[in-house]
């Protein structure tokens, strides 16, 4: 009984990991002067600069904007991962107990 449950859980976790890796979120800073893309697996995928909005001679400002955009992207990725994990848990639990992991049903 528990072997089947654990095997199913492992398979669902693998599917979730694959799904999160395919989902994309963005974080921005400086009025989109810096845009960072991440996936739901908390991996940074790209960093883009709008050269018209940046002063590359001010490295401290550039560093701050990159960090802010990266942190925004990672925050969005964490929220996405939590939502997707909540959906997985909701489907696994009987009755209305699944909503404990996904409170808004999103």
C-alpha cells in the first residue's frame, strides 16, 4: 500500500520538477532597464539590458539593478513553485484537505 503511494509520489515529484523547469517568470528593475528570466526550478535563464536606460559607467547602479531584478525573478519563481506544489498536494489528499496546501485554489 505505502510502496504504491511512495512510488506514485516520486513520479509526481519528477513530473512537477520537469513542469517547473519549463515554466518561465521574469523579474525587472529600473523601469525594465534590467530583465531577468528564471524558471520555476529557481534557475536563472537569461539577463537582458536596455542600453538606452542604463549608464554602464555607473557599475554600482548596474550591480544593484541586476541583483534587484534577479531577486524579483526568484521571488516570482518561488511563488510559482509553491502554487504548483499546492496543486499537486491538493490532488493527493482526500476531501477538502488539499486546499490546506493551496489556499485560494489557484
